């Protein structure tokens, strides 16, 4: 790669932000639940970043929100957040134009900021559900969803003339320092490639500023100690990002640790069985069970889409989980929505309370979104409930429960048996006549 080229198709990376700046203040970015009010209160004054460049200073209210958004585990008002961010994007444009910055830089920076915010939100548990993808900043402002690719195309184009585009390159460097990965998040060896991109960009900015020891901004000046040493601090957004990653890592580790311990306790509780009642002295021949749901779902049973088990007091509809969800996911596949609507229509014909239970195999899952099998089974049951509630005439009779791997219908010793245990059951408790 020449000095003016960046990045090539194999580049990638993550470096601690090397440009120095004044340490303004630090705050904890890890939040249990984020709100629009909290987001507004955590933005900084633009003057705090004036030591970098005017373009970064104009973008500061958006940049300072990223660590808080990236580490939040829930958000109470997504629509309100979207409106706040759109206002801040508009304010960014006004501020940048007030500084007479090139329109080319303003528009490219606007696109980069929208891409950074959208990726940060999409990596959270609440942004991962798909709601934000339908209303993201890129979709709203550009009708695009491929910002993770275009960001680096813009970066490569700007790097062809670093002296002319230095302010924009510095802003894009800040985006990378805040954790933006774009296309490299899913690329083979993406982390190493992104590390190389960041390192090359840093060196390019350093050379453009003049001299190997220059900071990103010519206006920055270190603090001198009594022994003549320069005290150096990372910029606020880098400190906040590092703090957020450390705290998020601690939270994730504690969550996994707790749920790993709870899995054993949950399994032990599930293994506790009440003693069997004494055998009856008189054998009673049960009355034939009249068909209820099986009568309405005869075609689905014939096609092998569902299994229906009916007793005198209950009707159970069993659906294989592999036909409802992607592996490790909780959103119902579109191809299964018609089947759930048909089951809902059948339930409309028979009175009684309905319990939707989610079940997993015994293979543990430990992720930020699903710390345990119980969390996965509960969310799958809830997804089915929400879809069926659109068709059932009385949603009040419906509820969802997660059972994890506590009620297997086959030993979890083979892939085929584990597939049987991954299921959703819809249980109708027949109303007394």
C-alpha cells in the first residue's frame, strides 16, 4: 500500500487511540436500561473536543452517545431515541456548515456517523431484535442498509488525498476507535484486517500532521510535570469506550457465571420427582377422548407438521423447533407463520386456557442475549405467543413459559434426539363443561 492508499481488501484492525488530548472527565457507560433523557444528559459540550478538529467537534454529541448505547441492555423508548439521534444529525450538519467546512466532508461524515450509531445499536440485546433495522438512521436518511461496506469505500477514497481530507479521516479514525467494525465484523480474519486498517490510518494522519511525534491535532499541548515529563491522556471518547468494554465484559462474565451455576441447580430441581401415587385398586377403563384440536388440524397432522396428543382434560399440539426458528434464534421463521395462524384458528373453536411452552435440548447456550437455555426457551415461547395473539379471539387466555431442557421427550444422546427435544408445545386446558 502506498502512503496515499487505504485500505486494501485484506486490511483490518483495532488500536488504542494514539492521538493525545485533554482528559475532560470519565463516566461509567454500563447502563441497565437506557432512556432518551439519560442519552441527552451524557452528551458533552462541543468545546471539549475542539482540540481535535472542527468536524469532530461538531460530531461530538453523537460520538459521546456511542459508548452508552453500545453497552445498554434495554431501551425504554426506541422511537424517542430515533428522534433524538435524527435531531443530533441535523444539528451536526448545521454546526459543521457554521464552521464553513466542505460540504463533501459534511455529507461523508454524516453517513459515517449514522453507520457507527446503527452498528452500535444493532449489537445490543434490544437492537438485535430487528426493530431498529427497520427504522435505522441509514434506512431513514439514505434508504440503505450496507453502511458497513460503504464506510470503508469512503475511507479508501478519502485516503487517496489525505492532506485534503485530513479532518474527515480523523473523524473516521475516531469511529474506528469507538469500536466500529463494519464489513470486517463478519469477514474471515476480520479483526486482524481491521487492526491493520486502523494502524495505517493512524500513521497516515500522523504524517499529514507533520512529523512522527505529532498528535492528531496541531492545537493539542501536553501538561508538563515538575520533572519535565509530559502527562498524556486518552481522549474522552476513547476512555469511555475502553471503560464501557471493560464493564460490559465484567457484566457478561458475571452473567455467564451465574447462569452456568443456575443451569446445574435448574437441572437438579427438574430431576426431583414427586413419589408416584399408589396403584389404584380398581382398573377403570377411560372413556374415549373426543377429538378436539386434532379434528381441526387433521391436514397438518397428515403432513407431519404437528403432533396432537389429546386427553380428557388437555389437548397438546407439538411443533418441532427446527421448523420454527433458526439455530440459536428466537424469531419465528416466516414459513411457519401460516401454521401458527391455523393452530390459532383451531383454538378459537375450543374454549379453555392455553399455555405455550418452549423447550431446548441439553446443549448449554451462554450469550449476551441468551445467558441460559431457559432464556432462549422463554423468548421462543413468547415469540409464538405474540404471533398467535394476532389471530386468537381472546388473547387473555394465552400465556408463554420457558421450560429449557427440563422436560425432554427423548434422551439427549444423539443429534436426532436433541432435535426432538427442541420444540414448542401449545397446551389447551379444556374448560369444564
